[in-house]
C-alpha cells in the first residue's frame, strides 16, 4: 500500500469516526482523492509533496475535459479537507490547498426559442381566437393579447399580468410600465400587439360583470385582482403543447429572453435593449450577447469547411 493510500485511509477513518460520514460520502471522497493523487503521481508527487501548482493544474485539466464548475468545486473541497487533515496531524508542515480559489460557476445562458418557435406560438394563439365562441373567446383573446404584448415588449411576467386597464391610450403604440423598484418606463408595441390589446379590451368591456369594471387589464378572482403568474404560465404551456413545442422549454421568462435575443440578432444595440427590458445594470443585459456568441460559434463549427464539423 502506498503512502498516499495510507493517508487517504486515515482521513476517511476520521470522517467516519468523528463526523459520522455516510458510506456514499466516504466513497465520493475516495474517488476524488484517488483521482487527484493518481494525476499527482504522474508528476512525481504524493500526498506529502504535492503543492498548490499540482492542485491548480489538476483543476485546469478537469475544466478542459468539460467538468462543470460545481463538480470541480466539489473535488477542491475534498482536497482542502484532506490536506487540512494532514496538516493538523503534523504529517505536513503546510496546507497546499488553502490558497486555491474555488472555481466560479459560469452564469447559465438563458433558454431561447427560435423566431419560428415564437411565430408558431403566436399563430396558435390567434387561431384559437378564430375558433372560440362565447366565454371561451374572451379567454382566447386574453391569451393572444398576453402573448403579443410579451413578445413585443419583453416585459417581466409580473409586469405583464399586473398591467392597468389604461396602460395604453387609444391611438398610442406605447405602454407605461412600472418595473422593479417602482421605476417607470415607456415600452413601444408592434401593430399586432396593439390590435390584440384593443380587441381584447373591447371584448372585456362588452362581457360586462365585475371583471369588466376592474382597473386591471387582465382581471381575475385571485386575491390581487389580476391574473396570477402561475395561471398564465399554465396557459402558455398548454399553448406550447398545442403548437407542437416542448412545453418544458416554454415559459413567460423564456419569451422575455427571446424578445431580447431576437432584437440583438437583428442589430439592436445593447443599451436600447437594456432600457426596454428595464435592467438597472447593463451587465445583466450582456448575457444575451453570450447567447449570440454561442450561436455563432456553433454555426461556424457545423458549417465552416475547415472547422471539422461541416459536411466537407
């Protein structure tokens, strides 16, 4: 048995006896430590001679293999505890893992629907209006209105469902939105969104009843008086299934992402998109430029004749 293996056994025994670590936990530590020390051995190092450079090189190699930041952070945690144990036991005079920073998880790129996907959703919502009769027609008009405004404006779902009845005056093509922190902004709408807005608002007025008198554009019997985010999400996912899309990929937030990404694809500047989305900091908006970079990278990889991913 090697010196490193002996030290790992001592460490695992401590975890079991003093901390009551479960068998699965001990097995995970065993794998991570064996993996690192196997790499260290190839560099002529063991548990007592490995240094910070060995740990850093190991983590960088794991990153190049595509190991997620969270998995690399778990491996580093195991190494930290192991070397801290060796130092506490007087087996080492230093702790080589003490100064190593944890890998930072990259910000996940938002899920994006293609322009064709969104077009399918809007067409399906519009066709529902054409087919619906009676009370169902008002509901269909409401969903079509929600969809058109959301994709035309990129509103947060909380901003959308809580729009006041008079968010847009007749003849205007902008709505006043109160966003996070009470900040107000003007958001322009497309002709189709305006048409959907006025068709629904008129049908709501003609329907009569308590909801017709509500100050909210999308009134409901919910405690807050307007459509809940959860209910809209449910209706949107039902629409996605009807349109032949994977409902797991579709949500109000994903449509907000689509609005921003599609604008940037067509040449909109980042500052304008930031203002439309109501982001206080442009760094929040910059995530969409990463989405475009990923798409361009994939495009080159799959279609450029010298990239190795093309058809030749």
